[in-house]
């Protein structure tokens, strides 16, 4: 299952608009393997990478066969 902005927001207990602002996002679209900054406390951010989508995992597995 792909993480969504709302799932990431809940996981790190940070409001969605703060994640969007920290990453200059206009929409709530998060892409596979996208690196995001998560503002954990004022003035401090955490850098994460969005998980690879299931489709991308399958393509990589097929490519490596």
C-alpha cells in the first residue's frame, strides 16, 4: 500500500499543511521514493523517503530476473 500525505501526517503526528509547506507541495500527491521533509518541531525537520509503490517493486523484480 502506498503512503498518502494523510497517512504520513498521522504516522509522524504532523499536520498535512506543515508537510506541504516544508516541501513546497501544491497538491497532496506523493510519489514513490519521493524524499520529504517532515517538520517535527519548530526549526527542526526529518528527511524521509516515501516507500516504493507496489507497481514499481514488481517492475524492479521483473527487471532483475
